[in-house]
C-alpha cells in the first residue's frame, strides 16, 4: 500500500546508488549512477535529486558509499583514518545545498553511527544499515503524514487542492509529503482536482508533480505560478498543501521560492494553508525564518527553460531558490507525529517532547 | 524627447502596416507586414503585437487598410457597400482579442468617422488620418502619464520598482504606460532599479520589458513571477507600477495574469501599487471587474516556452490570460488626465467630466 510509484527515486544495491535524473523527467527516465560520495554530492548540487527528504536519504547513502570507497582503496586498517575519511565525506556532502535541514539531519544520524563501533568493517556495515533505515523510515513517515492529514478534512466534501513545486514520491524516498497527503485524500475519494503550479525556474510542478499525479490518475491541471491568485479568487482552491525544506522552531517554514506568495494569497482569500513534512524538518536550532539561509542558485537557471534560452546572457537575473512562509500564514503543520497547530513555538516543542 | 526607442512597435507607410514581431524579441528583430485587415486581425490574435494601447492603434490601422483594400479591389462606388465593408472589418478586428478595451475604443473612434463623409475617397482619407491621429496621440498620452507620475513621488529618494508583463513602448505606439512612468522617473534620476517579472507563459517581462530597460540603460533584474513576494519581504520593492487592459468604472483593473497576485502581495507588505494607463482604458460601460471578460488562451502556450516543450501534450493545463485587481488594492491610477485616487468610482467619473 505504501509502494506507489512505478519509478523509484533512488535504487541502492550496496554497491552503487542510482538516482532517477529529475532534470530529465517526464520526457526521459534515466538514472544517474553514483559509486562515490563525490558523485552523490554533485548529484545533489546539480539537482539530479531534489526535495528535502530525498536529499537527506541520498546524502546518507553518500556516506555509505564513502565507507565502501575507503575499503576498496585502502589497505590501511587504521580506524581513525577511516573515521577521518567518513567525516570528510560528511563535510563534503553537507556543503552540497544549504537550505533543506533534512540533509544535515540525515548526516548527523550517520555521523552518530561512527561512535558505536570500533572496527572498519563493523562501521561500514553500520553506516550502510543506517542509510537503509533512513530510507525505509522516510517512506513510512510519509505514509503516516498522509494518514494524519485525514484527521483535518471533513469526509463529505471533495477538495480542490493547490500545490507548489514537488513534494511527492520524487522528493522523498517514496509516497511524498504534500503529495502524500493528496494521495491519502484521494484514496478516500476526497480529491476533486489538484492545481499544480509549474514552479519556475526548475518546473518541478509541471514536470514532476503533474507526472506523479498522472501516474496516480488523480485529476489535475498545471498552471503558471502567477495564476494561483486568479484561481483562488474564482473559488477554485479549497486548500493549499505544500512541503517544507526547513521549519524554524517558531513555525516559520522555508520551501521552494513562491511558497510564501501563495501563503499570502491564501490568507487574503481565507483559504487554509498546510505544510506537510517529516518532523525531522523542524530545526529547533533555528529560532525563526530570519535565521534560515536561502540558497541563491545559478543565474543560468532563470535565463533558460529546460535548456532553451529565454533571455540573452547579458541580462541580469536573480535566483533565490527558497523563501520563508511566516508561521502566522500557516494553518497547521502535518507531520508523522501528528498535526501541529499554532502556537507553533509551543506545540512543536510539545510534540517533540511527547515522543 | 518623446521618441525613445530604436525599434518601432509599428511602421505605417499608407500602404502597409509593419509590426515588430514581439514573439521573437529580443533574439530577432523582424517585422510582420500586413496589407489587409485580415492579416492585422491575425497579428493581434497571434500576439505579433500585444499590449492594450498597441492593439488599439494596430486595429485602427487595420480599418485604414480595409479602406485601401476596398479601393484596390472594387470598381463599385456605392458608399453603403463601402461602409458595409468597413463595418465588416471592424467586426472582424473586434473579435481578435476580448479583454483590452482599447481595441474597442479605437474601433469606435474609426467607426465614428464613417458618419462624417459621403464619398469613398474622403472616407478613405479620413479613416487613414484617424488611425494616424490615434497613433500620435498615444505617444503623447504616454508621455503625459509619465509626467503626471512625477507628482506622486518624493524627489529625494531613488526607487526600487517592480513591474509585471510589458507596458512599455512595445505595448503602445511608443514610450509606454507603466514603463513610461519608469522612463519618466529615470529621467529625473529617481530609479535605483527595476525588478521585472518574467511573466509566464509569454515572457513579456523577460523578453520585452528587460530589453526595453536595457536599451534605456535603466538598471534592472529579471525574476521569475513567483519571486516577487520574496523580494517585497526583503525590502527590495518600494513601489509597483503596472499597466491595464481594461479599468471598470469602479476602478477594478484587468491586466496580465499575475497582476492581481502582485497587488495582494503589495497590500500585505504595505507597498503602493499603481496602475498607469491612458484614460481610454477606463470603460464606463463596465461596472466592476466581474463584468470583464477574461480571455482564455490556447493551452499550448503553457505547455511550451518559446517553442520548447516543457510538458507532454496529454497534461491538462489552464491558461487565463488576464486577472482583475480589485480597486481596493490600487493606490492610484495614473492617466494622462491626471492621477486618480480612491474612491475611484467617483473620481474616475469626475476626471472624465472635468475634461
């Protein structure tokens, strides 16, 4: 029931990590094969794989690959040399993208493994197992998020849902967060249709979310990002559900650029605005949205669309990849540990402490 | 001083109307030559020319071409036959696009000419002169709009301005409305920079506005439409200036899709939101925004970007080409007859009656 996709985001065979190249979907289904942590870091940076939870799982496998690399390339059996190598890989992977906290959370988890064993072979096995565990847990977490979402919505009304970017199976190890909520609602017959923001510059909505909805036979329409307000004003949106890359301890949530604008439009139209994310997205070390580093991505991503140049190179562009939705614009945060309501500062902590 | 552009939107030589192909800018500067009203109608429909005032001027020339066509193709000297032909051309041109009122306004002006003369030759000359007059007036009007805008802004502070779509020289017979305001401010040294929404699906911002600003050496950055809220939240927008395709008698204003969302974002951030438009954009026959017909354009425009397919054909998309900004979100409407402040219903009528 949790398995849903005929394309896996990532395939791990204890030798290599194959990542579906999300830059090429839906036109081509090709996998990028990584056998080194350096390749994994590049794949994250270049957005072969994207989506906060998927980045976390991928990075964990990156460290597992680093352990295998060490074993293949070294006769050295010095445990501290091994740990140095692993720490170097963690450092490298953590510099691949700055905004999604799941990357750092997953790398912290595998780092903790380093303290638990004293032989290279035991550590290698433990690092592999931890990455595999993170992957399995992620799918279960997403499924639980979807189930928890059902508590929010009345069962008698089919919903018109707006989503932004891709918080689907492709953004995770499977099932998805925001799209997991939509899958869950759809399984109960509660989805009338989904409006999908195309999500410039990278078109994760048009290419990935639309494609996932198509596979699931969930009714949808793709719109350009600037149409969301129009459809809200026409009564065509009952609810907004999006993912998150990092949630500050006060509930401010970073997500794909454009999410903040949608939250403002939803507030203006009195439409409920939900964040769906694994609880690991909550970063208690980040006080508020102001403290979240917003990644500025290459200009070239704005000047072109899937390789087609839309502006001459001399034209100056800006490319912030995320924005922060303030807690006051968020109706609730749907996590695997339950639905968290405002005041978020108190209730996120309560949820954390209660489990 | 009014002349500003090294590319003319339209070139009329009393035989043909040449329209710069705005679908191909800024990569190619090619003109589409029209010698019949049917070609002019197709050019408007296919967006060779776009922008409410430019559409109005172009349609007027379309009727002038119809008169020339009649003279070239008929030995008939029956005046009522001639008038039927002209009326047929007016009807044809008026069906080219539904939202911009300037189209109907310009066609009404040339239609009125039909009552003023009783010979085919006099009418032909009069129709040509009326179209030429509309073109000349449009440039003067835009210049006046720019001058009137200077009354609004303090002279001591350079402004960070956000604009959407293209309300520039290319959207008019020259100088531009919203971009005319920016040109006017820039001539006084009052522009720090312009943020230009790329304006999907047709990219009028990225392709046309950015290109015009580049020619004028006015500092600018192109952003994707979903970034506007982010930059407002960062204090990077002091003021929003956009054009309009139709303004209802209560001040509700139709403009390119996405404008409404920006007005909501501006309100949220307490940023002034200005409409710049010739007074002919005000349609006193339209009571409110609800009565403005919103053009739904071909799906294919959303599924591709400058000919590059971004989604498979089977994916359903929506393509409303305009939205309506409610009067309450508009700080003031800058026209050639003065700056109109709320309450718009009263003050638009007062402005109309006072002149």
